[in-house]
C-alpha cells in the first residue's frame, strides 16, 4: 500500500489544492492531507477550522484523509507511514523552493520520495494568500474555493489588523 502525504498550511484550502489531492488520490492507495498547525505566517483560520474545511472539501475523494500535525514534515510522514510527499508546482518560483525542500527532505529521510504535480492551467495563479486578499476586498472567489471555504471566509473579518 502506497501512502502519500500532501503537507501544507491550507489556510484556506483552495480548488487548486483539491485538484492536486484528487489527482494524487488516483495514483496512491491513501493520500493524507497533512495540515501543518504552526507555519511561520499569519493565519486566518485556526487549526480545527482548517482541518474541518479541508475534510468537508475533500469528503468526495476516495482514500483521502485530513490530519493536523505540528512536528517536522518528514517525522510526520514516518508517523503516518507515508512513502511519498506530494507537492504542487505553479510557477518557476515554486520549482526552486520545492527543489530545495525535496533535497532537504531526502537528506533527512532518504526513503521518502517527493512527487510534484504541475498545477492545472486554471489554478496556476491561485494561492491561499491571493484568495484571502480578494475576499477581503469583496471579490468573488466562488469559482476558486469550495463552497464551504467561501462561506467561512465571508464570516471572517479579513480587514482587521
């Protein structure tokens, strides 16, 4: 059984993330969306909120599970018995960052492979940060995030500092 771990902050999960998770779920026996609880960035949603949003958004995907974690990704991968890390690439800047991370992860955990999925064309520009910015300005994000995420973003006061 091949277990894949798709790690990230998912603040919030977007249709681009769902696309990568869906494609990974067709290749691997089990795909775990690992939601990192304390990334070094300002978060909009709490860890329980991010987990719940991701669970609702991926409920239709066979073999996909959502779990939060707070330790280093390669250690979490060992805990969940993942052999593969799944990453999404949108642009050349993503490649450079993901290449560095893949090399570090390989050094820390030599048996852990990184598989990168190229973002689908309609999601190549999409990022959670951009979604939050558009939502904070009242823009229509309904085609870019699952319905539950759009509703959750409407409830948040994204303009408070």
